[in-house]
């Protein structure tokens, strides 16, 4: 297909995805009663207003406590768009105000409201919170695709053809850029050989370059050095990622290197560590902000005075009100101009502007152009979202790993028809000469690394000497596969969520990690702050494992060092010990969700010193990937039958 045909196809697929997402929202929220929504965790009702206060950027924040269904799993998380509502009026149309979740802790929800004032009904009681559908993300992606399709005889059209069109060499016009860069060293002492190769590739491409970063190979470190080197030449760059968590990590790393960073985005979606770098926070510390605050205060006072006049008043009062309204208008204009000056002053002087992919469409960036955009975690980003920051840029650097988790897609049809294929994946396949794979990994024991390196990375990964033989204890096996075949451990399905779980396998896994803790010694485990991740692909199994761990006499005292979650939640993280429950065990040999082997690659490569895998070889063996995995563990004496442990 031509580039235009590909984009047209992608446009249709993103509309399918929007429909699937909206339908899920309708089924979960719009078509359910308040009681059903509350029971299913997409609504908290009733909630109690604990407190309200003014947060970063003069925004109103409310803290809400859930008063029933306290143990109910829910859909609320940081960055989610929500609606805070009140049922006290008795009207069919409830009072409501939208907002963004700052964070959720146990049964407390902290929300930044989208509005200048606290709603008058907030103290009336009968408050609740609904999860909302994020329409804006789809609008921005569709708009970006249309702009890219229409582009002709400009830089955007060139980038479109390089990434999607007929094969061309992205380095063919590099001579002018090389003359600039040859004036400085392209080798960083902070980087290893393959990382420096990536740095050179980035600095010497006029168009597009790719950093392929397998687990633990220092992709973020390499990217940060490349951004800093580019800033020296171009003064300012745009850095973007698909998620708030990923961009906040880069903000933190770049700030630590002394770079002047401005983070564009809603303060509620930003981590505590990077809050001071947000545009809202930077505005509040600008030298001209006291003047702006004084203008706004005077503006509010005048608006209050003007509204006190009643309808039945004489000529004098009418004239006074007219003069006040004119003064309000003039003050507002002055305040807007001053705020515009402050924002532009901050952005013009920033070396790095950071935002999510969709966040790059923020009004404050409208009309701004950048010589280079860096897109991290590009292998997890939907293609239409990547085009949003590319619209503003003349050169594109994409970093990621298409052998790890793909983008989250709700429409099975859209995923099958190509939406799951990212711009990173397309580009790296089309232009392998523009890509550099990082080869030295600093995370895993070599035996944990080897299978992943062989299957996904052509045996090209090398364990750094600092981790090559790192174990919890000398002579302890770094990897174990516990086979439950023939034990009668059958999977089951939650009738409501349709998620899978395997009770017997969960009990066995908890038993294994308890034994490991006892071998090391709980006191020594705590003294050395040994971290553990218990991972499973299925949410229902996560819930079951949580209950078992909480009731474990051995594990409960270590709960701060133990994380239990789905594979997706562990992307980008690492732990000293990783224990995986594969769950699937059935006579039909169906592996379902596990057939996306990239998910298993992520799970296995989170471990530093010890990896424990529990699964049914009879079921897993129906898939060629797991056949190879079983061959690897058997060949290297990492295989054990669950029968040995049960006896």
C-alpha cells in the first residue's frame, strides 16, 4: 500500500477502536444503574468530601472517601478523566463537574476539578464519582492522521514517505549535519559501545533514527544522553511518550542532568517528583507571577462587586455597573496578556519540552516547531498518536522494543487489521540501517537472560559483569520452572469479569516464595531490602494471589517489598525476585492470552537474581514458544515437577 492508503486504513482502524472503547464505556457506565456501576467499580457512591484545597496552578483539588463497597475492585487510577456528581437536588439531571484523578489510595480519591470555583452543591451530600470516556484523545489522533494525509511538498510529507512510503535511505542528505557534529565528540564516557553507536546514529541522521532497547540495556540512559547532545546543537527539543509515567521518568532523569525542562500536562497526571517541572508550577515561580495573581484577585473582587447590583436600580447604579464591567474586561485582557508572556517566556527558555503524545497538542504548543522530536516507548504507542508530535518536528528519533508489550487495543478487529503494528515496528523493519540495538544488559543473571536473548534478540544480548552471576545466595539456582502437569490444577473463569484464575497454582506459587524467604531468612530479606514481584497475565489471579499473600504469616511482614500485579503493570520495572503464575491449565491445550509471547518476554525479563515460573507444560506445550522455553529449562537443569514440592 502507498503511504496514503496505509494512513487511510489506519484512520478507519482508529475509528473502530474508538467505537469499541465507547461501547465498553456504555456497557460499563451509561447503560448501568447507579447500584450496578458502584458494584462493578466504575462509580464510587456515595463518597464523603474529606477536604478541598488549592493545588498547583491555582487549581481546586478535592479529597473524597468511599463510604461503602470498601473492598470492591475499581477502575479508578491516576490520570483518569472523571465526573464528580451530586444526587441531592432530586432533579433527573444530576449536578456534576469533570476532573482528573491525581491518585487513588485505598478508599480515598484525590481529584483536580476542571473549573475555577468549587461547585455550590459540593456540601449538599449524596456525592459520587463516575469514570468518564476520553473523547479528546481520539479527536487529536484523527486530526493528526488527516493532516499527515494532506501534507504535500513540505517536511511532514517527506517524513511520511520515509516512514511509510517507498524505501529510501534516511542518511542520504546527512553531510551538512555531519559537518556541524564533527566539531564535537560523539562518544560519551557514560555509554557503552552499542549505546555510543546509537548516539552517533541519532546525531548523524537528518531524518529518522531508531533505538532498539531490549530489557535492561539502558535505553533511557542512552536517550537522555542523546537529548542532551541534541540540545547543545539545537537549543531546544520536544520529548514525548505514550504514557504519563514514561514521560515523568524522562523529566526526572533530564532534570538530574541539569537540563531546563518544562513538563506540559495536567498536574493531576504528574508524579510528585516532577510536579515542580510542570508548566503550572513554573508559572507560579515566575518573577511576574505575583503581579498576575494581584490582577486576578482584583478581577475577582470587581466581578463580585458588579454582581451585587440588582436588576431594579437607577441611572447612577447602572453607570457604575457599566464602568465596573469595562474595568473587569480590561483587567481580564491585561491578566491574559501577562499570562501569555509568562508562558512564552518559560517555553522559549526551556531546553527540553516534555509531554505525552496526545499532550503535544496542548494549546500552549500551538504553532511551535522543533527541529527534533524524541519519542520514547514508541513500540507501545498507537501510530496515530505518534503523528501528533511529529506534526511539529523536522526530525524524528524513536526508541522502544517491539519484542515487549504492544499498545493496548480494545477492538480485536482493529488489532488484527494492523492497528497493533506501531510506527516504530514499521520503521525499524523498513530501515534496519537506521536502527541500533543496545546489546549489553545491566539487569539479569545471564541464565535468566539467555532464553529471551536467543528467542527474541538473535543471541545478541550480553550480561554485564556486574550482573552476569548475581544471585540471592551463592550457588542458588537463578531460574526454576515448576511444572504442574498431571497435578489436576485446573483453571477457572470468573463469571463476571471472564478473567482466568487457578487456585491450586496460586497456592503452590505462594508456597514457593514463602520457602524462598525462609531460606534467605526474613530478617536478612528485610535488612537487604530484597524486592519481589509476583506476576500473572490475569487480573482474577492477581486478586487471588493478593488474598493469599495477605494471609501469609511469612509474606505479610514483607508486604512493602512485594508487588503483585499483571504483566502489563510491570513493564519498565524490575525486581530482585520475580515469580510468574501462567494460570492456563486445560485439556484443550488453549493458552489464550499467553499466545502474545511478548507479554511473557516482559514477565521473564523483570528478574535480576531469581526467576520462578509455575505452569502446566501439557497446556503450554501446545504453543511453539513454550515448547522452546521448556526445552531450555530442561536442558539447563532448571526444570522441576510440582510433585517434588508437594511430597
